């Protein structure tokens, strides 16, 4: 069941573990009057994540649920409760460095998205840019995908290719891909919300 | 006279002086199939501007016209010739650290845009973030505006407010505002192109 209602904007819960730059990109994208979503809440497994202070400063509700001394299932259940309590229609993962339990993922099937810094299905997991450079690839990039129980494996909603330049290292490539990520994530999330609304008529 | 033709995408010439992150944001935004613009050419007054290598790596036509040993009018005329030769419909300034001659600006009236890191009309010119912090402002932000002969003075097409956080310095605020800039610039440029097309029927 989706709680998206006609006329209002879809409410997004964003989960982060660090600086939250993709969260910030979604937040500033949502400042456009015609953006079909708004950021309802930002949560983290790390109370000190800089992105939480950023969101709070922008007037967004935030929460931190540390993952230490608690089972994965219990942690995810606590996060889920906060997201649902905030009336979220969708969940956007933005640098959330957690493996998610199957129940949590199933509860948001079709309504949880992630951004991954590679041209999926290439380079699932970590160190994507270093691997792409080491392989001699001409391009890296980023992908927005629906989240399924398998890591970085859900249906891809959109991708942007980013040229690998002579002399690139993982850091320099990451800096450019991040610019592409910020454009792609906002665009794909808006398109998902619009497509769901067109399909459900709400 | 605008050369925008029905069906094709508006051709954008981007002028940069440095890393060109706003140029990159426009470029990656233009990778969306429904984006109404494409980057036709990227030019700079500095041959070593990193953004030129980025653009060239992405297959974009580039040019560098150093500003040393040449009058402002002659430099601007040379830049203008390159932009027109590339069939540009619009010019987007993206960290182009040059004062523009009146003739150059007049030649692109209504079709040259700039992004400025403040909530105009506040803080025209340089050091905008430091000035906003020193003034005790609650928010900084960014503005996209049409370029007129007066510096940072043309009609504002869009703005995004960015909260100033406790402990912010000019650098930390600039980092967050830049994320907002990248969203705002792509959105405002797309809106300008669409509005012009709706108005002219082309």
C-alpha cells in the first residue's frame, strides 16, 4: 500500500551514514515548486553523520539509531518504525553503509531506491572507481536502482556514464561521478514518483 | 534572433575559468532523454582549466582563448565567434571569472545566464559566503539570473536558500551551496529553454 495522496508531494525518508551529499542534492532539488517529492525525514545509523546536522539546519526531521549492541533485525525494525511514523511514501538510501535485512527490504518493495557509483551490473559492492580504473574501463558512472534483497541488484531506474580521464585516480573520478549522481538521483526519484502516480491514478 | 529549432535540443555554450563543476552538472543533467538542452561547447579564458579536460573527455567541443595581451573587447569578440560558430542558442556562465564587455552581453540578451552564490540582490561580487556569515545571516544560497551589463544584476530566474549552520566557515558553506547550485542551474536553464519555446512556438 502506498500512502501517496493526490495533490500532495510524495514524502521521502532518506537514510545516510556520512556527509549525505546525495541527500542534500535531493533536498535542494525538492525546493523546486514542481518537484513531486519532499524530504520528510533523514535518518542515520551514526549520530555524528554530518548530513544529520545539515538536514536539521534545513528544518528537516532527523533521527539517529546507532547500530551497536543491537541485532540487525531489531535495528532495521527501529528504523522502519521511524520512517513509517514520519509518513514516508518512499525510502532513498544515500550512502547508508548497512546491509539491510530481508524483512525491511520487503516492507518497502518498489518504494526503496539506492544510488550506486558504477554502471550496474558492473562493480557491485565497494571500491567501484578503483576497480573500473584498474580494469582500464573508458567510463565509470552511477546507477539508481530499486532495492531488492540482493546487494546492488534491483531493477535499474537510470544511469549516467562518466568518462575516465588520463591520470584519474579513484578520488578524482569519484568527485566527477558524484556530480552526476546528484543530477541522476533527483531525476530518477521524481520520475519514479510520477510513474507510480500515473499508474495508480492518485 | 534565436536559432532554437523545434524538435532539437537547445545548444548551450558554457564558459568556465576553473574546475567547471556547474558545467559538469549541466552536462550530466543533459544526459536525460527529456532534457531540453545539450552542451554544444565549453570555453575558457584559461587553457589549463580542469573543466576543459573534463568536457573534452566527455566528447564535448572545447576552446581556450587566453585573456592576456589582448583587449577585453577583442577577447570577448573571439569568444563570441567561437560560441556562434558552435551554433549556440544560449550561453551559460559557470565560474567564468571575467568582466564582460557591453557588446558581448548585448549580443546574447535574454540568452545568457549566470549562477551566483548568494541570494541576490544580496552580496553581489566576490566572497559572498564569508560576507553572509560575517553579517550573521541565517541563510546563504544561490541565484540563477539573466546576464545584463551590470554585474550580478539581471532578472533572477530562480534561487535556493541554504541554511547557515553553527560553526560554518566560508568553505563549509560553499560546499553545501554548491550542491544546491548544481540542482538549481540545470533546473533554471531547462525552464528558460522551455519557456522560450512555448513563447516563440518553436
